[in-house]
């Protein structure tokens, strides 16, 4: 399971997309992670894009995007 981790996180937005731009996961909680499924089915081995926006307790906002590889 892929989680967002950190001690100073006030708010989080985390989303994952397949290669066709279809959103396969979305969460507004650092306690909810992606288990590698979409619509109840395990996703295929592939590279998935993610977008992450975190707001820290001091109000600083951190945004990043990248890739995660799923191997089955």
C-alpha cells in the first residue's frame, strides 16, 4: 500500500493516474493509501503517474508529481 507520510501534514490531496490519464485513486487523507487496485481489480504492471499536494501545519504548501511503478 502506498501512503503519504509526514509528521507536519495538515491537509493532503493525493491522486494516481494510469497512462491514459484515467484517475485510478484519490485521497484527502494521509491514513488512506493506494492498494494497487482500480474498481476492485488489481491493476496491471505498469507505470502510474501521481500528483500530491500537501499543506503543512505552518501553512506551507508543497506540490509534486511523478511516477510509481507497479510490478505484479
